[in-house]
């Protein structure tokens, strides 16, 4: 029996206009991501993988086509509606972490919870729990500048999962890390999928990172050019 | 609360810039507060009152007014002529004569700092009729009790002087000192004085009060010594002040004085103190207009631009951060209010701090701004300046941060991350 889908992308086109010239980035792309799948997106620069990730995360809207994520059709939502939707449904992991330097690890993780109707105590408990999941329970009061790159990325992941979203999107989460830290982050993502049941869509240039995913899709010039299911024990 | 904490932390992120912006705001709020304090004071002084009105009787065709002292008695009662005319109660009037002189006899050796210029009047009227002293019992009962004793001492001491603390310091005298004053305006009437007390701090710090009967005695003595009247003997009365309960009474008193033939040579005029001060200030009209409609708005615009510049730089530096917040679910409105909140917090705090410090420094340390105009030797910062300061800082911050905040609100996430990639 096939799993329910977390993400459904149907015949999506996306183009930008730069200097009066139209740039087609995605050309009729369709894609399904089942629940609890770890999907890697690979491709050369300009192939459209980050654009696709942004569309799935509701950071941008397609020029045409339909995108359904976590049961909601997000391709027609307004910017404000998408923002509200993202809070509960999407966790985003950045390549360069993008933590607020003036806030501690705990406060950075609490940030998305400010938008939810939670008490201060509930916010703190959820944020501490998220930091515990990523193995940073002993670094909660450290500011980003006092943490290593790998630790900052863990805080970034804790921030992504703190609202308990169904889907985590990660844009080259290991791109700024050394091999050891990168491996640890990938292991954490795999655990999030298997133990917390998250669906993960990850953009990466690194084939070793892609190997940790359940499936890898390759994009080129805005189209999927190859796909293969990788089974992992 | 957490949101406010985030705003506060963002302000403290670049402390040097925040402090410089706050200092700029404080300086400009200080200037606006000072300008508005003077304007507000004059506005109140020239606003017509409906009750408890003070009327001024002066010579109609000459400034400064020089009326004969024989006018003093009947004018102080409201100039009644016919049965049924309104009579001003004795306690509700006062007369002003002016006696100026120097501690130094030789006119060539005189230094303006050693001069004094005294209001010659009935001692008990100082506390019942002089502006800002007539309400002393309500404002400061303890100071009023002390001052009452000083007045009583003056009533017992014909050559007594009550001196403002600044003037006393300039004269280098203290209470109890006795000295001779060589007159400047009443030539030949040099008088011995004894300082019997000091005026409560405030509006009359530079003023001096003497008894009017002592001046009149001096005029009589001059006549006895010189077998002729002093040239100013029939021109000694400067102003007569009358307190009337309301506008209709004022109109009636004004009419009965101006139509009374006893006051026709010289002719007199009656006006409210507000309109009298207003007429005096008319010469400064352009200056006040410029302060109100050019200086204050120009400062406000400058303040807004200073804040706008600082917030714009901050927003440009934090575009990525706003994009990240949007990714986390912050809506454009949240970003807008966060930037506006930072500017407002900075502007309101700096405004309150500046106005509070100005109020304390001017009123408690400087004891007023020395801006001598229209019998007002010093101006004080009203307590209202606290909310003026908050409003000036807040409105300037809001105006200055609107565009930068809108720019932050419209940050497009995909554009910001595309540039990073």
C-alpha cells in the first residue's frame, strides 16, 4: 500500500523576468514526496532546485501549476497566508544557519513559537525539547557566535522542528560544514525522519549527502532528468 | 513581551549607532521643548481669561505710563463716579511705581550689575496681586508662610527692600544689609534701604520691591528741601492693577474709568493683563511666528531625517534577517511593526529622557531660562513638557521609520536568498 503524499507538485512552471528578458527556471515539473520520505534534489547551478525548494516551502509562488503541501494548496495563497501556514507546516534549514546573533540558542529556537498562541512556559519547554533532540541541551544559553558551525546548524534544525512541522526543507544543510560535522547533521536528519516521522526535502551538491536520502532526483534546466529510488537498510 | 524583548535587543545590537541616534533625538527634543516652553508660557499669558481677571490701567497716550499719584486712590476702587458703580475691593488692586538707582554715586563709575530697579508698592499687595505670588499659598504653603513674615517685616520697616535672590547676589548683599541707592530716574531722591527679605525663588529672582510710601516721602522731602516739586512728582504712577471677577464686570469697570472726567488729563486706558502683555509682545510677533512655524518644524523634520537615516542603514544591513524571519513564519506586518517598534522605542525613550532632564535642569538647577521679556525675567519648563518630549520623539521616530519599515516589510525572501546563493 503506497504512503500518503506530503508534497504534490503538478505541472509547475516558474519564470523570472530580468532586464526585460524572461528566464524559465522550472518547465512543467511534477513531483510527489510521500510522507516520511527523505528526498534529495541535485543538479547543477541554475537547474532550478532552490527555486523548487522555495515553492515547496511556500516562500514563492509558481507562475503556473499547482502545489499541494501537507494537504493544503499553497500555490494560490497570499504572502501573509503563506507566512501563517509556514509557521505550522514547514521547517526550514539554511546552508548558512542564519541564526539571530543577538539571541541565545534557546531564544533562536523559540522565535517561530512567538507566532503561536503559547504561554512563555510552553514556549520554553518546546524549545528545550527541540534542543535536546538535536543534542544541544547543554548549550541553550550560548549565542551563535559562541557555537561551532555544526552546533549552529543543530540550533537551525532545532528551530526548524520546534513547531512540529510535517515537512522539513533543507537548502544545502551541510554545504558550510566540515565532513565530520556534515555527517553528524545528515545522521540527525535521518533520525528526524525515522523517529519523528518527518518528510525531508533536501537540496545538495554533495553526492555523499544525497546517499543518505531515500531517493535522489536530478534537475537540469528546470526539468527532472533522472530519478532513482535508493533503498537503505 | 518576548516581541518587545526582541525589539529591545535589536536596538542594543549596534549600540554606538543607537546611542548616537538617541543623542541626536535628545538634543533636538531639548531645543523643541525650550522653544515650546517659551511659546506656551506667552500663549497662556496672552490668553483671555473669563474669570478672576486682572485689569491694567495705564496712561492712554504715553509709554511708559506716567500718571499723577492722585489717580491711585480712585482708580484702585475702579474709578466709581455714580451711585451703583462697581467698586473694586481694596485687596483687589495694586499700584506700581518704578524707582531705579545704583549703589554707586558717580554716574561715570556705575556698573549695570550694581543697579537695581524696584517696584514701589504696598507690601501686602505683593502676595495678593503679583502674578505667581498670589497663588503661593496654594502652591507652597510653607514658602507662603515664610514670605508672609518677610512682608510683615517690610510693613514695619519703611525703607525695607525685598530682593530676588539673583539680584541680591549681583548686588553682593545679604538680608539685613543697609545701603544707599543713588537714583537714576528720580534725580535727587537718593534713598537709604535695608534688605528685609528675599522673594521666593522663581519669576521674581531678578526683581526688587520697595514701599510706595517711602518713595512718596522722598518726593515730599525733595519738595521741602528744594522749595519746588520734583519734576516727576505728578508723573510717578506707572500702572494700576485691578482684580475683577469676570468679563462683564471688567467691561463695566473699564467703562466707568474711561468715561470718568477725573481721569482725562492725562487720559487713561483699561485693558486686561492678557491684552496688555499681548500688545507689548506685538513687537516680537515675527520672532515668535518664526519660532513656532519655522524653527520648531525644521527641527522636527531634521530629527525625522536623522532617525530615518539610522533606521534605513539598519534595515539595509538586516535584509537577510528579515527574510529569515519571513521564512520562519513572520508576516510582513510583523516585520513592519518590529522596525517601527524599534524606532518608536528609541524615539519615545530619548524624548522622555530629554524632556525629563530638561525639565529638571532648567527648573531645579538653572531656576528658569533667562529670557527677559515683558516683565518675565525667566521661563520655566511646564510639566507638560514630559509628554511633549515623548510626543516629539515618538512622532519624529514614526515619521522617520515609515519608509524604512515599509522597505523591510516588502523584503522578498527568494530575492534575498538568490543573491546569497
